[in-house]
């Protein structure tokens, strides 16, 4: 049996070296990818925070600015308390502060404040970015899906409860009752 330059099974020494090196680098590549998602989620969260505080400030809407700050602070505080109580291990095993997602709760608080204060034109892009933040936290192996859903719920609740509409001609009021719930819509002409 002759192996020659190609070695056994027709594979060159260089090809075997490349495959072996690639196999060793795959975990490092996955870690780099996780860091990229982690970094992207942080940037997107920061953009939402800046928008939630910046849009009212630019318009001289200081009441809206205070509501945005209060909403995000409430979401952050609620998330902090739950992390201290639950101690769920992160998917990447880095610590036990997985539940709920703080990036997601802050992002959804900012998005909800923007939507409630300025309407769907501000809310739709903000909710899109907030959803990206939650998905990126899962892709970064920092959170499980239920961590992100809980964070989104906390953020939405704080935004709804602590933000008043700037235009009171249209009012949306969520409600719930045993066995159901909905949203009341009131228009003022």
C-alpha cells in the first residue's frame, strides 16, 4: 500500500493540519460570536435608552423624560431584585444571574415609554430594536428564552404603568378579568 504525498485516504498533510486546526478553533469562534452578540445587544439597549431620554429632551417634554427615566429605573430595580432572589445559572455558565434579562427589561421599558408617549410611529421601531436585544441575549448564550420573555414583560409593565400619553385625545387602557382581558380604546374629538 503506497501513501505518497497524500497519505492515507488521499488527504494531504496540509489538509489534515487545516482540519485539526479548525476543530481546535471552533470553540474560540463560537466564543467570539457570543461576544459579538453580547456587544450588539448592549449597543442596541444603549441606543433605546438614549432615544427614550433624548426624544423628550429634544422636544422640551421634561415630564416625558421623567417618565422614561422612572420606567427604566423601575424595570432595572425589579430585574435586580429578581436576579438576587432567583439565582438561575446562565447558559454560558458565567454566573447565576440569568433570570430575568436586564438588557431586555430596560429595552422594553424604553420602547414602551416611547410608544405610549409618542404613538406607534415611535413605538414600532423601538419595539423592533427591543426584540433584537432579547434575541441577541439568547444568541450570546447569556439568557434562556424564558429570561428574555420575563424581562420583556417587566419592561412593558413598567412602561405602561409609569408613562402617560402625551396626546390624550386617544387613550388605550389595558384591562384583565377572570378568564380574559383586552384593551379599551377611547377617542376624544
